[in-house]
C-alpha cells in the first residue's frame, strides 16, 4: 500500500487548530449557551459539516479549547524546584497571573461556565486539585496532609479564584500587588491551620 502523504496529518492538525482558535475566541466573548455551532463555523470560515467532522458537539469543542488552555497553565505553574516553597509558589503565581492578564476574558468565561456546565466544572476542579497537590507536596512532602492543612489550602484556592475574578473585572491593582496579596493570604491560611492543629508540619524555609 502507498504511504499516506506526509502533508495530510499536518493539514488535519492545522484545520483542527483553526477551529479551536475560532471557538476559543467566541467562548471568550460570549456565554457558552449563547454560541451555536453555526457561529463557530462562520467564525472559522468553514462549513458546519466540516466543523462537525472534527468536533461532533459544541461541548467537545469547548472542552478541547479549554483543555489546551489548562495544559498551558499547568506547564506555567509547575514548580521549578529552585528556592523555598514560598518562593516557588510566588513564581508560579506570577506566571499564572501573567497568563490571566493576557487571557482575562477566557479565564473569566471559564470560571463563569463552571457554575452551570459540568464539563467546565470538571476542568476547573481538576486544575484546583493539581494546584493543591503541588502546594501540599512542596510544603509537607506528604501525600496525605492533615485535615486542617488540606482545608486551609482548599479555602485559599477558593479565595484566590474570587480575588482574581475581581481583578480581571476591575484591573485597579498592579499584578505584582495582587501576587503579594495572595501570598500573604496563603501564609495566613498556613498559620491558621497550624494554630488549629499544632501537629501540622511545614517546610517553609
């Protein structure tokens, strides 16, 4: 059998990228339920049948578009392994906020969609769980943290989401100040957990 032309896979990948980019732009501007597959096809400059060939449903296109953004964020916030855990967290937060600064609408729409769209909620929760695991692994070196510490950090993650959502809307605080505010709140959460449970051990230095 003749080998498949090398350019075929590249064309498929390029077309998929074109559709994902068009969908991501619309999802960043409008609520999920406001967008139709017809609008996405028109924005991408393709026919509806071709769009459905690559993405059988709007949900699948949305998950693919958001999933790529989540993977990009995961790579950005991964600890470098250099410096103290707090210094690594500060660097990860700075990268995270920098991405949101450039993609504020996309992030805001994702957080808003998570309230009513199970697929978006699963992505957001998965991202939070990974962030929690990274923070706990660096701070304690243990897979199973004590309950007070786990709850404190989960509470901080919720606080962080709310603070960043407000920041993306108002943009009246420099990014560096927001980063420092989040770090201070994180430190306060750790201290509260240790005060509640003196057995909580932390590697801060």
